[in-house]
């Protein structure tokens, strides 16, 4: 403190940078004071275990006896493991199907439901329902709907003239699409909520101004809604991508990864190898690969967002 | 503008008050409660719906008034192993770990998580304990069984009579298939299947392995599975057993299939007996049923079936090993067997008195065939104790699904099992 | 007069046409929504109808959407079969405390990440983002080992501490704060408000929709969480609704009728919360806030 005061008094030329430094230190203090309450909990209960888990990928550990350092052995084994490659392929395919479909549907629903209509609350609740319904119920109902012979989906397809309707969850080709359809249906209400909150942040004046200029609905969407939703879209995209790559619950209750390995995903492999088969080091290595992959995609999205903002 | 702040503050006060209340409500898990009484902690699954635990614990407490048992309950049987793994990783000090199956046992033994029980085994009536051998690992025992289940053929007597068939006494698999075809009738909602073979891989692979005298953890040659798979696929194609894909999609429950008379024969573990008795007692309509020996490859030979024990082991971090050993010895004794048998569970300890008591339960079939089926000549585990048992079973189960859904031919599936088990599960 | 009449005559048809068009588009929206509603609500309807059936009838094919025999007793028996009231209480306690802490610390931290510029800020934010990318299966056991050493397993504290400081809330609120114009905070600063004052008096009231959505989603996620309570809570007196529901899926047969009864009951609190929270998504609320 005294040095700064001395600097300030020492002359006009040095005054500006000194004040900058004081201000920066003040800003740092203020910034940290905001972040600290959350950061303490976050660092202790999430960051530390996450770092520990990723460190385990270079070790051999059975989740009981002391871990042993094995260097890159787990990763070499990974590269030769057909289960890992099958799970990786399924995970990527799932994400490629799930992300764009959910994004488009949830945004569309949010736009439709973001208006003053009688009974709109009811519709919003309804769309959110799949997300809060019990997973067990969802798995049972969709498995019945997708039943190859007596299920309503195939009955409808046959009526529409499809002669050889897919076997859905009992077919290695169609199990993944069945899972994707179910998960899009389940998740769209969740992301709709996020978009609804985002839409509230766009000032109504912008729409009014656009109307005065005679812009069409389509124009307003592209020139007002889309730019206004950019931070929300970034958020939704990141959360959606990450959760697609980490998908576990729904697939676990619907197909348990089957038939065979047709819907086996990375998270399930991690669960299987680590917690059930007692090869925790190896499963941590799979987690690290998944982590790096998702991180790269997220960073790419982050860059893209920042560039657009500039 | 001040409203959100006030709401936040209000919610905060409520939340912290609630959190404190919840903390006060949580009971302590200490081992000794000071009154000179010892408390023994035992892991269980679904305590409310698994009556054998309560029966056994009550009987033990009666015989040992100075010890109280406190169950550490895992809500679901399906996720039991995940919870135990996590608890033990954290250094949990629950005294006794219930060993749900041999695959889990393999894991505990490989990680050296259980106390050696050779002394308890020596003092126990070992020759009368079915399934005890399965726990032997390199000459040592780390758990002792209290119940031993094995696969038998459950059959619906009325449906057999209606089809004019003799009771399925010592069938071969070929005869089983012929009977299944004759017992199948109707269509749509009235369809009755000759048999229901549940979706588990053990019902094809496990049975086939023990009846051929093979070991499923040995991947050198799985071709002995071919006949059993061909038979199942043929039955499925003819519509004599429910389609595998539909059984999975509709999450068919074997108990429901049998109880509602949808299937005339169900090869299943003896654990199905207890719920059938319980349902009958509750007033749910249960068909006139009996059990027969599991079908064999050839007739007139000793009856070989698959099965295994459920038992108790002692946690290395246990607080009271002496009391824990007392309990394990009790569970393996005749007294323990009586408690378990009284609710329709098949105890490991076998004697004529126990069998008599068992068949004296209300609702048990009384015919000779059922009694004969209750004493198979040889019960072997479908996957023997092996550090890689869980990983091997994962591969086998995946290929089983692929073969049964027709995604892969039998020979291609068997080849894949051989190469995957060899390269994956056995090379860590 | 004549001019006026002519003008009126010109305007009225266009207004009427506009009104007609609006009415038409409203009808289209309603029809589309109703179709969607049916598809979306299908499993819920199935849950509801199953909860009024015998267990054996639940999985009968073809599906009977309306029970053939109405069984009302499920809703009475479930309270006797399991201490459901206790489970509901535990779930509520966990969900409320976690939601409260998440929303409070999340929105507070988000202000630091979006409205205060200081060195290292973006790096720190990336660390938050990065942890979202790690699946819980990977760090479940290290977390448990930590909690066991802190003697917090089998208490609510373990779950509250683990779930209340997640990166999700910080990220969501930060993104929302980014949309609030910088001029607003600058103006407040010039008026002599401190950053804490700006957060409490300006940002918080403006971010009601985002707070509502964060609270809603956190509440639902905690309410529906199965694995967390499953791993950490051993005493039956601490169990949550989700654990109770899974308990129905017994070892031998699944009591689906009861599961569905329980599911329907377990959804009701979430529904109430939702109906309460969704009021903050009324079009135009943010604009009026901005003006004030």
C-alpha cells in the first residue's frame, strides 16, 4: 500500500500505470470474493477427485489395494481393445444423432411456447414431463412401443406401407436409433427451459424496431433472436455435447448396451471395467480419453463463440 | 427489487434448518453401544423384500442374546456389487459382507478383501454343505454358504395333463424340445408357450458347460455350446418359446410367465420356489406346479445341473471378527438351515430332516418327482471362481444376445467368444 | 367527414385480416401442440394407467390404456409398504438445500466470471468447464474415499457438499449475465454502487428467468438422482424417493404397478415446483425489468 502511495506521489508520468495496478488488484480481490464461496466447494469436492481419477489412468488399481504405476500401459491396452473401439464408435454416433436433433427441437419448442397464449403453462409442463418421468417407466414404455411385432411404432409403419419394419431394440442396426429417438424425446424439454430463459433476455424493443423496419418473421429470427440467444446457445451446445458423450442412464435402463455391443457407450464401459470388473486404472484411462475428446470439442465451441462475439 | 433477496434469505434459513434436522436424524453406525451388547453389521440387499435375512438374523439373535445384528441395507439387488465395491474402497468397516454370487466372490478374493475362514470351515459340517467346494480358492476358504440354489425344471401340471403328456421325469434336451412343441397352443393373447427360457446367458451357456464337464473361463474351445444353441434357436423359430428380442423388449419376468400359465415349462433356479409359495399364501392364483430334474444330454445318467452358493464373508476391516465368525458358523449350521428353509429358501446344509421340513411348507408340491428333482447328483457353478470371472461373463453375455437375436450365426458367435475372452478378459 | 369514413373503411379490413391471420396462426399452434402433447405424454399416461392396475396386467400386450379392472388400492397400500412419507421428506430436504446453495453460490460466482475483469479469470472458468467433461463413473470412487475419510458418508452432508457447488450453475448464470448490457453495470458503478450492490440490486432482479430455470433444473436433477443417494446413504431412515422406487424392483419379480404408483406420487412435488417456476418465463418480463 505504501509503495503505491509513493509511486502516485512520485510524478504524473507514473500515475496512470500505478492506478491501473491498484485497480487490477482491487478487481482481482473483488472477482475472487465473488467466486470463492462456490470455488471452495467446487475445488474440494469436484476438482480434486477429478484430478485424482485422471491420475489413476497411469496406474493399475483394483479400488482397494495401493495403486501401482504402470505408465502408458493402460493406453496401449486401450488401443487394442475392440470393446473400446465399439463403445467409442457408438458414443460418437449417438452424439451426432442426439445433439442436432435435440438442439433444433428444443429451440423450436421454446420459440413456440414463448408467447402469451391461454393454457401455455400446461403445454410447457407437458413438454417437460418426459424429463421428470421415472427412467424405469420410460424404458418400459419405449421398449413396448418399439416392440418388433406388436409395438405401435411398427404397427404404424406397416400401415404406412413399410413391408419390413426395423427390429429396433432387438436389432443391432436399429437399437442405437431407437435409443436416440427416446433420448431426444426425453431431453428436449430440459433444453427448452434453458432457451426459454435465454429468450427472456432479448429486449422486446429490438423486435419492435425490426417490425417498424418491416422485417419478416424469418428476418427477425435471424437478425434478432439468433444473435440474442448466442450465449444461451453456446451453453446449451456445450452441455448437450458433453452430456451426449457421457450418456449412461437411459441406455443402461433401455438396452444395457445390447444387443451384443450395439449400444455399448464409453460411460458404460467405464462403469463395467472400473466398478464391476475391478480394473480402475484401465477405466480411468478410458475416462481420460473421453475427457480430452470432449474438452477439445468444447474448446473449439468456446473459440467459435468468442470469435463471433468480437 | 428487494423481493428476490428476501426470498433467497427465506429459502436459506429453511434449507439450513432442514439440513440440521436431517443430520440429527441420522443414526450413528458405531459397533458397540456401551451396554455390553455387541452389534454386528452385515451388508444385505433389499432387506424388506428378501425375508431370508430377517429369518436368519432373528434366529441368530435368539441363540446369541448378547449380539444384535444391524443390517447395512443396499436398496437394490441389481446394484449391490457396485455399492460394496465403493464401500470397501473407502475402507468401510462393516463386519460381514454377504457374498451374492460366485462372480462377486472372485472379485473379493482377487483383491484380498476377506478374512481367511479355514478354521470356521473345519468346525462346520462341511460334508453336508452343498456348494461349499465352489468357495475353495487355492485350498483356502474366504466365505461359507448359507443357501445353495440350482437349476431345475418348473412345470405346470395342468398344462401337461391337458396335452396328455407324462410328467417330465429325467428328460433329455431332445425330449424337452419335443414336449415344448406339443405343449404350445393358441395365438395372440391366448398363446401358451411350451417353455420359457429366460434371457440370461447362464441358461444356455452355463448349463451346457456343466453338463459337458467344461469350464467357461477356458476360451480354447467353446464348440460344445453349439448343440444347445441350435436347439434354442429351433424352438424360437417354431414359436415354442418366446422370441428373445421380444422377451427383452417386453422385459418378460419368468415368474409372471409361469404363474399366469403362459409357459408350461420354465428351467430356473430353486429361488423361484419361495415367491411361488409366498404368492399362493397371499391369494394370488398360482397354477398347479411341480419341479423335475433339469433335462440332460443323455437319459439314465447322473443328474448334472448348474448352481451355486450364497454366503457370508468377513471384511478385512471388520471391527469384531470373533462375533462375525460365530454368525457365519451359525448360518451354515442346521439351526441356520431351519430358519432359512422355513420361508422356502433352499439352505446349503442338507439333511433328511431339513428336506422333510422344506416339503412340509404350505403349498409345496408333494409328488415323488419333485422330491427326486430336489436332490440332483451334481451341482456345479456355471463360472468357477476366477479373478476374471466378471470380465469373461460380460463377453459371453454379449455374444449370447447376438446369437439369440439372430444378429450372428452360432459358429460366428462362438468364434468371437473364443477370441474376445482370450484377448480381453484374460489379459489384464 | 367523408375523408375520415374512407380512411376507416380502408383500415378496418386490414385490421380484421390481421386479426384473422393471428387467430389462424393461433389455431395452428394449438393443433400442433395438442398432437405433440399426446406423443410427449404417452409414457406418463401409461404410468398413470398402470398405477391403477394389478401387477400382472401392467405388461400385458396389447397395451390397455384404460385399465380393465380399476385398482385403487395401490395408492393406499404404497404408504403401508414403504415409509414413503419419510422418503419424500428426505428428497425434499436434499433438493431444497442443494438447489438453494447452487443458485446462490452459482449466481454469485457467475458475476465474478462475467462482470469483473481480472487476470486468470478465463483460465479458472475453463477449469470449471473441463470438469463437466469427466463422467461421474470415473471419479465416483475417489470422491467416496474422500468423504469416508471426512466421516461424512451416510449423512446428507456428503450429497449436499458434492452437488451444491457444481460447475453447471456457474456456467448457466455466467452465460445469462453475458447478455445483460455492460452499460447497465457501468452506469450503476458511476452512481456509486459497489459490485456487491450491483449484483444484489441490478443483476439478480434482471436474471429472474435464469434463476428460475437453474433452480428448476437443479431441483429436478437432485430429486431424480439415484446413484448419489444410492452410494452415500446406507441407513434406511435417510433414503430418498428414488431409492424407495428402485427397492420395488425386487429380486424376483418387478412390482410394476407399485413402481408406477410411486413414480406418479414422486412426480407431483416436481410438478408443483415447475408450475411455480415457469411463471418467470412469461414473454416480456426481462424488458420491463430493463426499463426499471
